[in-house]
C-alpha cells in the first residue's frame, strides 16, 4: 500500500458551512497552491507530509479525505461493477480491516447504507476472486475507512485519513449542555483576530470549548495536539519517522502568550465540566476559571477581548430574552470601555436589543442553527467622539 508514499495527490478537506474561506486561508498558510472551494469542502493537492500536517494543524477542518477514483454510475449494480474493477490492493491489503461510510444524494438509493453495502461487496469480491481471502469489516476502528460520495450519477470514492472527525480534539471529557463544536469555536477565535496578545474574557463559558480553542491559538499549538491518533496511522505505509519530524517542528513553534484567558460561568455543573476539559487539554495553568455572573464582572487592567455565547431563547420567554440581550449591551457600554466584544446567537431579533453599532458580522452554523457572530467596539461617551479619536490616532500612526 504505497499509493501515497511519493509525490503529490488530490486532497479534499471537509468543513462546516461558512468556514470555507477560513479553511482556504489555513491551507495557503500551510503552503497549498492548488485550491478549489466547494460547499463545506475545499480541494487541494499535497504530499504525505502535507496530509499529516493537515490533520494535525488545521483548526477549521472536519475530515481530510484522499479521493482515489471518480466515475459516473446510473444505478447500484453499475456502481458495484465499476468498483469491482478498481485495484483495491493499491489502498488496502487482505489482512487489514475496513469500513465504508456513504453520503448519497441520488434517487437511485433510498438509503445511503445500500450504496455502502454495494461498495463493500465489490471490495470483498475483488479479493476473493484473486486470492480466496478478503479484508474484514470493522465499523468501529478499521485500518482503512472509505467514504463513498454519490451526487445523482457522480461518484467519488475517498479514503478518510482522519479517522474520527477532527473536531474531536481529545480534550473533551464531558460536553455539557449544547456544547460548541470545537471547529466552530476555533473559527470564532480566528474571526476575532485574537492571538494571545491581550486578555480574553469568556463569560457564560459553558464547557470551555471556546476558551480552550483560544488557548491553542494563543500558544500557537496545533488544533489536534491532544488527539490519540488519526486514520492514516493504521495505513500500511504510515511513516512514523515523518510523523515524529512533524511533531518536533510543531513543538518548536509554540509561543508564550502575553494575555490571560478568563473563563467564567454561574452554573456549577458547567464549571465542573469546564474544569475537567481545561485540565485534559493541559491549560489549567493558563486559563483562569471562575464562578462569576457576567453582569458582575468589571474587568481590570488593559482592555482586550470579550466573547459571549448567550442563550438563544429555546427555553426562555421572548420578552425575557430581549431583556437579557439589552442588559448585555448596557453592561458592555458601561463597564467594558476599550474592549472589543463579540457575541454569537441564532436569535437575530434578540441581537437587536444589544443596542450597539456592529463593527463586523460573520455567518456561522452552530449545529443546525444559522447564527450571526457580531463584533462591537466599546467606548465611553458618544460614538462621534470615539470615531473622531480613532481617526486621529490612525493619522498619527501613519505620520
């Protein structure tokens, strides 16, 4: 199984909706040049080292796939016949285990599982015809996991190099109630532009996913540093020496941030979960976790960043929710001058009650919920005076 040991090959990276531009930027930072953006996926090319680095370092990636064949198929039987001709020994050996996942958008398949079953039969029959032996199925921890993507008659077969989805960083001991997806939290950090140079406050922190992802960014640590393993590690041609080299290079890039992360919540259960997650991530000496009501926090020291993920209203009366968001805006205005605040919510009506002019807006998906992630520049006094002072400051800097 030496298909990927030499030269460049196609690589496709899955992500969440709206994060494609962030993923493209990450890939360019890793050195990618041939990039094509799709919906919830970005295509590029790279060698084995690049593939390993994508899995380790990309903050906004869900899965790193290696497409191995594209073709057209009009029905399940034609799919089987086409896959029966594929040289399976180039990607798997008969003593290895495998599994198929399928993403199907086609009238020819009532269930995605049926397409995966036809692919499994083709692989098994291919080996049986040639040697009388075949790889075994292992749906939990296969040596090689395949993804079959079918869009009407267009079929792409890929190998999943990630194994578990890359949002599973390895630090989440418990999730808490409705935790942020780690990839979403990482994207939020990237959107703020914060890199550890100032203090960061994360009230209503829940299970501390955002605070932990921010700590990764601040220390320039790879997103999946705490993972136990990846799918490519069970490939027969896994290059352990190359992997150790990549880890060593990553460690040499770690930095010591100047800012501190303050995470807080009022819910004891949330704090218990957050404490476990922070400890598992190894940031208990960096992230300050406190039991505090957001509305009682008066930040000290130099202004920095504050990021809030308030309730969206699923369990609250609309009037109560509007009042909560108004209180958030009032508290920002009164007690957080000089800070930049970001708030994420799916409740666009409630967001209006913050009552502050937005400095930036980003569209994000929190699970099935379409959200806005909005920034506010906080200041004392009238906005006209703030804008005037800001322009004067910019002119002096340019001079």
